[in-house]
C-alpha cells in the first residue's frame, strides 16, 4: 500500500525535467482516476434519504441540550455515552460497545457558581469557570490584585502577600483574528492548487512543520514545560490564592477559553487541583483595570463549587460497526470519527456535538438503506479529545502502533481510511488530504456529484489539532472536511454561546449526504487508498510514562 504514496518537495529548475517528472508524478493518479468507480445510484439514494428522513436535529438536542456540556470522566458523560450506545443499537447498528481509556485519569464538573462586582456599582460578571478549578472556600470577596499570575517570577516577587487574594491579570486579551464567512471560489481554487500541505494561508489555519508525532517526542524528551505549569499551579495553592480572573479573546459580550491549556495539564490523578480560575469578557476586564487604576477599589464577590471524579469507567469512547460484506475485504476498516466530549463552556453544540450527531446519522442512513459496504465501516465517537486527544490515542495505539517509537502493527494495514468530523456544522466545501496527494483523484471523483453544491474542493493542505492527527501519525490515510468558517471561530468554538440555536440544519443535512457517500464509496473500492510513508528514525531509548502511569523504555525517533 505504501508503494502508492507519492513524494513531493522536488525543486524543478529546467522545463525538460519538470515535464518528465510531472508525467511520472501524474501516472499513478491517472491510473487511480481511470479505476475509480462512483455508484451514482447509491449516491442519489443517500442524498434523498439525508434530505427527507433526518433525525440529526433530535440527536443533537439530546447531546447538547440534555447532556451538554459533555465533560469526559463524569457520571453525566457516561450516561450520555450509554444513551448513544442504545440509540445506535435501536437503529440496527452492530458491534456497539463502550471502550474505556480512563486509567490514571480524573473527571471534573461544575456544580454551581456566581460572580459579581458589588462596588462601586453592582455588575454581574459574565464569567465562566475553567477546568479543572478547585472550589472556593465559600464566598470569596475582595478587591483584585493586579499581577501576571502566569509568571512564576511575578508571583514569587510578592510571596506572602497572596493569601485570600483574588488575582486579576494585567493584560486584556486581544480579540482573536479568525475567519467569519464563506470561502470564496478564489480561496478554494488557491487551496486546491497548492503543492505543500503546510502553508501560512491554509483554510484550517497556518499549520506547522512540526507534526503531532514530533510534539509527543519533544514532550517525552523535555517534560519541563508541563512540570512548570504544575509548579505554577502548586505555588498559587501553597500561597493561598483564592481565585484568578483573566479575559476572553472572544468578541464583546462573549467568553471563550480557546487558548487555555489547563485542561491538558490537570486531568490526571495526582495532578494539582488549581485555584479557581474564571474567564471574563474583555470589556469587563478592562473596566476593572480602569477602576483599580483610578483607585475606586472595585469589590468582587464570587463562589465556585466543583467536583472531581476518579472512576476510570467514566472515560469512554463509543464504538459501532457496519460489518463488511466482502469476504476478501471485510476485515479492512474505514473509520468515521468525531469527538463526543466538549469543554465546559455552553453545551458544545458545534464543538463537537454536531460532528458526533452527524456521524451517528451517517450510520443510521447506511443501515436503513441496507447499503452493504465491502469493508467494515467503524464509527468511533471519542472521549477525551478536549483533554489532549486521549480517547483516540488510546484506541489507535492499542491496535495500530506506537506514535513516539514510530512503529506500527500488522493490523495498521487493515485500516483503509480515517475520516474525521470536528470542523463545525457549516457547509462542507471539500476535503483536506493532509499531504496525501496520491488520493486526490479518488476524492475528486467522489465529490464530483456535489460540485453543484460547491463541495468539490480537494486540497493537499493539513487540518489541525484534533483526533485525525493520531491516525495520520500512525501512517493511516486520514482526512478532514473543509467547512465554511462562518461564525464558528468567533461565536461557537469553546465559547459560552456554543448552543444548538446557532446550528444550520440545512447545512447539516447536506453535509450528512456528502460524508455518507464518501465513506461508503471508500468502503466499496477495489483497492485500499494510497498511503503516505511513515519514516521512523530511532535515536535512542527514553523512559516514557505510559497512559496507565507505569514507566516503560521505548525506542523513539526524530526528524
């Protein structure tokens, strides 16, 4: 399979060399295109069923309105996962089960909180507590002390003066620069024409030349950054800080925690229980700083009650399958993945309730239409994505290899593709190939029936920062959908307004058809999709802490 992968990055300096090499590069793609078969009758059935018989809205209402926020590792999250399990079985989906990955992890949730400024005038603070904050000792009242509480040096310079104090960060966050519209034909054409997966103008952000595997290896070699964060949290606990306040990077009136990393750092048993942290709107942060500067001594009153859980059984993925029908290919797998958990802000409708609900809808349609794929289609609804891709990594490394070591198991070759849905519920415009250029003609053929809906862009660009990077790091062909950004980055992603009301269900029904047909056609191919190469360059043996907190030695590689 790896022999089909195409390598890129050659610099062409002569027209003859360019023409010769271009023919060599295109030859595999031309063979793929000639071999590609699209069952237009099945695509038509899928489109009609997705449009007329949708249940995705009701599914999302349960996931978000009933169970949101869906915080991994809590009894409420487990109850929600069991509801998903029952719903999939009711639709006739086979091999549905919960898969635990929670050894050594803890859960956290908010019981209740209140925040207000009571002097010089009353003002409700539109705050949100940040995971994984500890509770306050009852109601905490005081004039904030302005200090950079992210700086160990700043805190140590006033050691002994922090007990009982509410700390306010001195800097108001800038509003995050984010796209907020539909992609134009020119932008999509430019993305489709790119020759490199990492680009400053990428549709899913500027990207990075550092891969997920690189980051994991760097963390294994240099755990200092995470240790410093824990040491900072422990210092504030030891100094008796009552609470800390910082501003959001969302537009006025909104609160988000997009750039907060505390969830990743404090989710394991034995991690510090950080002092209560609240995010507040930028304008309220700025007003408090002004009042302090003018010696008005604003008085803040706040209370937070949270709860921690230590039950590994509450950290689960939901797995379900439509078995393959072809004896030759039934043991091969096409994954359909989406994370089921959310952050603590709002109800997690766009991030990523709609991804999970849409993926469930895909399985329902395939089952109801009795479309029998040659390969097994495996739905994987991940827990722990917001904690650092924990559920997906546990699942993938238990089966397919070791990301840090750069090794794969024989079972890795049985995975034909991994499709991920974590880029919002707005219109799909095409697909990210994550550098797997050899698959371009495949997806150009699969998306051609949706050209009339503007959903046929295929780009070599990378997609960012979610569960698909786990599978990509293990050499499995992995893909993410290009969605119009609309108001996702400003009003939905990790914000206090990520609610069902902002979801466009016409877009969702359209997206469901595109995903269903693409997954089905991939499962019906005569051959597996081409794979990228997976270089592994061992440089030595490191002692690395595993997910179950035991220590093992393993070969690691570097680029």
